[in-house]
């Protein structure tokens, strides 16, 4: 039993380290067109500095910072509480440490700081940018596997910045995917997609359908498959204005899952495919690396990346804190209907 817990703790660490590693690989290249990414054959071998802003090699983006704020809130309070999460996000902005956040997240937190209730501060329906997706990681480490619980908890962590149910559905799917990866068993594509689809269905059926049928293209050549996936659910105008992977929850999630299922034991190979897409590569790479690492443990993360991601000790500490909160008897259970009663 003790050995199993130690192995699970290592996978908790790997999940958070993996997300930060994938994010840090993509952060310097976020928003670049595919043509700029295709020239570098070593995109997933080592970190690059970010020219604008003078960020050091190994620096992750605001998406990892927000994810860590949610982890900290859960670990400190031993429950997932929307007010507490909102307070942790507000602290990041007050301290001025947030790194180039998405416009929607920035606007939402500014609204929180002005006194708007956390259930009302998020962007309106139809706003589905991928900046909310990193919050699916704490769900995978904390929530149980029932679709109702995942839908509830995903709504709690997304509604303060994104009120569209597709955002909650995507976070619930990422959370369930992480729970499956943490089991340490090889991922069966059909079972994996059925489970993540079920998690998303309580929030957004269209997203759930796309996830359910994802195995149909696993036999495709990756370049062709990713080119098709990047278009799903995205308005034509957004595709025209965002070369590469659009900042939209559906294609970012689908592309990340596709690479995880295609090369589940090759983090470098999976990440270089995603990075070459250009566009919203930091979030997609973070999700992909987190799932591969959670499934294989910290040793699944290439040594150079694991050692050189910035603030590695703090990342491990955050993982340990939520692990111990999750596996001690003092954990606080929150009713599934708590959101509707606020």
C-alpha cells in the first residue's frame, strides 16, 4: 500500500511538472504562425528564451500560474471553493506577478477586484478561449470521477473567467483524462474517449460528441489529423485571424488528446508535433505533457526539461500539498448542488 501511494505521489508531481514543462516549451512561441515553427527541428528538446519580455529559458506562462493558484486554494482549504479560488487569482493580479494573461482572464479578474461576485465576473457566452483549460488539472487531482461531480467542479473553476458551458465541459474532460492517466495503465483510446466524453457531456454535448469519435482518426497521418482537428468548432473568422492552433477550447483539447493517444510513451515526439502547429501551443503542449507524464511518472519527462523548468521545487511542493490534502481523512466534501445555491 505504501509503495502504491509513493507511486501515485510521483504521478501527481509528474502531472504538474509535465504541464509546466509543456507550457514553458510553448510560451516563447505562442501566437507564431506554423511557418515559423517548422524551421526548428529541436523545438521539444530544450527551452527557448522569450524575446519579448526577456523571460528566461524554462519560464512557463500565466496558464501554469493560474493552475497553481487553484491547486494552492484546494490544498490550503482542503476543498474546492469558488470564493477561495477567486481570491487566489485576485492575489496574483494584486502582486503583479502574472505573466501575459489572456485578455478574457485579465478582464474577469479586474472585474473581481472591483467587487463583482465570482459567479458573475466571467466572460459572456460564446467566449471559449483556451486560457481556462489549465484548471482542469487540479480537477483531475482532486475531484472524483463521477460526471456530475466533475461538471460541478469544472463550473466552479471556470465560471469566474468563462461562463460558456463548453469551457467547463473541456475542463471536466481534461480532469477525467488526468484521472485515467494517473492509474498508470496503458491508455485504451476507446475507453479513454468514452470516459472524457461522458465527463464533458454534462456541460456541452457537442464537445462530448467530438471527444467520443476522436478514435476514428487515430490511424490518420498526424499532420493531416491535426490539420482537421484545429478547425473543429471554430468560427471561420477566427480561423482566418489565428494561423496555427486557434485559442479555442475544442481544437486545443482535441489536438492534445490526439497526440497523447498517438504516442503515449514519447513526450518529445508528441510535443514537437503540437509545437509545429503554431498558435495556442503552450496550453496544448501543457495538457499533452501533463497526461503523458502522469501516466508514466516523473521519469517520463525528459531529464533536461525536468531539471531546467523554472521553479521546479515549488511545482513539486504544490503537487505534494494537494496530494496530501487529497489522501488525508480531513478532506471536506462539498455538495454537488453548491454552485446553484450560491
